[in-house]
C-alpha cells in the first residue's frame, strides 16, 4: 500500500491517492444469434456435462449426508472425480480459447465462460430439486409398507432438515464447485489467455468466486451479514438500501473530485489571471466515481488512516527516512479528512447509527433469528417506536419455537450503543464501506454475467443442434475426442534455416587431428536438435550439408496450434542454447566450437509438396529468404570484428531503393553470428499469435525498441521472447561505412541472457 511514498509534503487531492479504476469490458454483441434470433446457441461437451453433474451430486450428497439414499458408490474417490471435472473443464474452455483465436474474437472465449457458469449454477439447483423429489418418492414407498413406517419417519425428519437448510446447502455446494472452476481459470488458463489476448482481456478471479451466483435472494439479511459483513435496508425509503446508498457514495466521491478540480482552477487563476480559463466549477465526475467504487482496496486507500497511522509507528521504529515518514504522516492526515467528510455526511443521513447497530448486535442477533430477521433486530436497537411491535411478535411466536426470548441483551445493547465512541463508529464506517463496495462490485458483475447467461441457449436437442450448425450459428465447445479427428489441410507454414558457420574448416581441423567430424556434427548438432523438435511441432524439411532446414505447419480449424512463428522463434533460441551447451564441453576438451546463423520466414499459404519415391520434397519461397536471413557477409564480419554489443545480428543495405523495389530477393548484407533474424512478415504474424508488449530501453547509451511476449509450446510450457526492432542503415559498398538510415526494419530474436532479463524488467543497461 505504501510503495508510492514520495518526498512531498503538500496536501493530497483525491487524484493523488493511488486509487484503482478497474474496467471489465464484457460483451457478446459481435456473436451470431441462434435459430430463435434471440439467444446464442451453445452446445457444451456431453462428457463434460456428465462429469459436472456427477461431482455436483457428490457435493450435495456430502452436504446433506444423503449418499446412502442416493445409492452412491462409497468406494468412489472424491479427489479423483474432482480432478476429472477440472481436467474436462480445462479442455472445454481451451476449445473456447482456440475458437476465439481462430475467429480473432475474445467474445467467443467470454461466451464459453458464461455458458459454463450458467450450466453449473442451473445444474446445482436441478440436482437439489431432484434430491428432494427422490426423498419424497422413497418416503411414499416406505409409507405404503407397514414394515417401513419408522424409516419413513426418519426420512421425513431428514427431508425437513434439508429443506430448512436449502440456502446453506446451495451456497456451500456452489462455493465448493466454483472453487474448482476458479482454480482451472487462474492456474491453468490465465497464462494462455494473456499470451493470446493480453492481460487486460482476462476476466478477474472474483468474477468466478462471486457468491451471488449461489443464492436465490442476493439481498437476504443472513447472506449479506455472513458473506459481506453488512446489513442493508430493503424499503425504498431506507437511507441504507443498496440503490440509495451506492448513489450517495458516488455523489460524495464526485463532490470531492469536483472540489479538487475547482481548487486547481482557482490556483491556476491566481498564478496567471490573464491566461486562466474563465469557467465555472466543474460538474461532479460521476464516471470516475463509478470506476472507483468497483475496487475494494480503494476504501482503505482513501479512508483507513488507522492503518496508515499504525504503519507510521512501525516505520518510525524501523528508522525510515524523515521525508518518507513526513509524507506518510501527511497521507494519514488526508485520509482522516476524507473519512471525517464521509462520516459527517453519513451521520447526517442517519446511516452511522444503523451501521453501528449492525456491528454491535452481531454477538447476539442469531438468538432472535428466527423468528426475527436481522433487520428487525437492528430496528429494535435504533428505533424506540418499533420495540413494542417486535416484543409482541416474539411473544406471539414463542410457542412455535419452544423457548423464551429474553429482551435484556437487546436492551443492554441499546444502552451500549449510546456510549460507542466516535473513533469506534468511524472504524465501523470503514468496515462497512469495505464490505459494501465488495458487495457492490459483486452485484455489478453478477448482473453483467446474468444478462449474458440469459442470452445463452444451452441446447442439447439434436434437431436444434443440427439446424443451428447448418446455419453457422452454433457455438460448440467440445472435448478433443468429440471433435472430428481427420487431419486438416495446411494453410500456412514457417521455415527455420540454421546455417553452420565454417563447417569446412571444422571438418579439416578434425581430420587433421584424426578425429571423426561426422559423429561430431551428429552428437553436437543434428541429434540434440532432433530431440527438441516435437516440443515445437517442427518437422525436418531437409539437411543440406551443414544447414538444417525445418518447418512448422498451421492447419485449418486447429487454432490450438496457430503459434507457428512463436514456436519457430522458441525453437531457434533453443537450438542456439543447445549449441552453446555443447560448445562449453567442446572447449573443455579442445574440440572445435560451432557457430550458427538462423533465419525464420513465414508464408500465409501451404508449401508445394511432391515425392521422389519415398522422399518428400518441399518447394517454398520461404526457404530462399530464410537462406538469405541466416547468411553472414565475410566483409561485414571482418568490419565488425570486436563488436561488444549484446546483439548477434546486424543488417545493412548497399543496393539502391530502386534495385530493391524491382526484386523479391533480399539484397541486404548481414552480420549474423549466433544470431536469429525473423522476417517482417513473420513478425506481423507473431504479433497476431501472441500479445507483444513494446519496450524502449537504453543499451550502452543507445535507445533501442524491443517487444516482449510469451507463447505455449506443444507440451504446454511457456517460453518468453524478446525481439529487437531496428532500422536498416545504408552503407557504402566499398568502405562499408554508414551513410544514412533507411525506413526499412529488421527483427532480431535476442538471446543474450543479461539483456533479456533487463528488458523483461523494463530496465536499461
């Protein structure tokens, strides 16, 4: 909370508090409506649905102790069933992520998430109702048998308890099931979504842990007290009903913001009367207020000076700098001012008394509920007019509960309420605001998801599925074995060419020493690289002497593998890592070291494949360009001898712009020693495959532009990429001196460990 400390002592305005303004953009408006032209037709995996119903039944049975009457297998392993549900849930949502990637529309990913939430919440209520029907059927059978009367009576008592605890059973079942769902979302799918759509597109965790999904009445007194530590009014005239209260809080925040803006305007006018704008005080900023009230942590940031003051005392003992302590002290004072402002406004509305009563009554209110509800207990404490009616109600209902209700604890609380200190009341206000803002956030998210779920048709009927599918309006999220298994046609491909530098010299040196160059190249280059090809989905195209040509295909309707350029980049980095690892060993035993130059090119079409007997031969323009990118000019290498920058690739232009314009060949000169060059088309495709973040950093006092991203390998692990973008300089063909800078760009995959770490951290070196 206090990482923002500054050497500043001026009074803080609302804008200077480190408050957060989260924004969740959730919409399905770009998706095609289903056969009824109203809702979105969704077909979820049948096997996933079966697994979900199975685990829901087990959870409800555990919370109602009804395993035996449901005939559940006692030897079943709950942990195994949970893991199976999570696995299938992950695979179904992965299908949604892949389809969203295929269509380049995040809303498809939102659709599968909303559809699963709808299915699970509906199934929980359905399984509970089926349990009740099952109980009633068994009871009816037992009552018709003269030998089963005692069992019928026992089952009636159990059923009565299950009906009485319905709210709790539904809540506990929902919370437990959605905990598994949240684990899948956060632990297994979050990185995948971030790499495809960016972190800002990932729905926050609290969307799925929202307890409002599991209650029938989101304003129920017991629920709001237990889950949010708040009690709200229900009548329109209540000053603490939800709608009135959130509007009131937003208006107070907007009022503070407008005062800040007006003060800034007056200050500007005083400093420069002639140039200051002659405008009235700004209107309240309701839009910002809406955003501020969607983040729970803002409450402590704005008001909790108690916490800040305690922190200040701790830092004093730790002997922090005087400037930091003064700033924190000033910060706490500003928090106190804001809290006092809110406290006065809440007290004027009569809400402080209600809030105080809510927290003071918590040790005893359950003694009167039922027959009362918490709201009536609160009314007894703060409203003398209501006490007689509440007392009469308790007396009238006493015979039904077989106990007396002493009012002494409540009367003692009435006296105690009058003595509660202002400091305690302010602490209660902060406590209430924390709970209320969390409740408000969950209400808004619940309404957002509910609106989406109401627009989803979870179709299971074959005729609707067939009709919707035929009209291209069906969204299917299935498991791999439920989808068609035939191999799809290739739609694009990437070529990776690794060219070994000085291989002729290596062979000569080894033969001169009586060593075997064939086994050397096999063990140090070809064999170890072959081992890692499956991790990136790469296949061999051919081996041309000392060059290795590889390819990665993308196939139609397989978006889960549409990372061809990203995986090619990762493979190239791993190839260099392999070579460097073997070079360390070779150096130890005085064997030659290998150098590579790697080029990566992308084409958005299928290569031409034909066969010479059993040998497959590929024809692609990408091979020729990859050859150029992997090359290294001897003259340029000699010129750049002693290069001490952490880069391995430099590209230069010697040809005229006119010469370059009339050919598709690459006429550039290169320095590529253990470097990796990605062509411009490949970089564009990469930026579509994963979320690339631009970063500017100084390297040896020169500014450079980098891009950072991460991608999943075939095995599901994630690998980071750091890419340097640079303009191609024009050089004199004879002297190789730079004459000017062109507007053409080239892209290097960075492999220098220190450089990559600095760039990932957004630092300069």
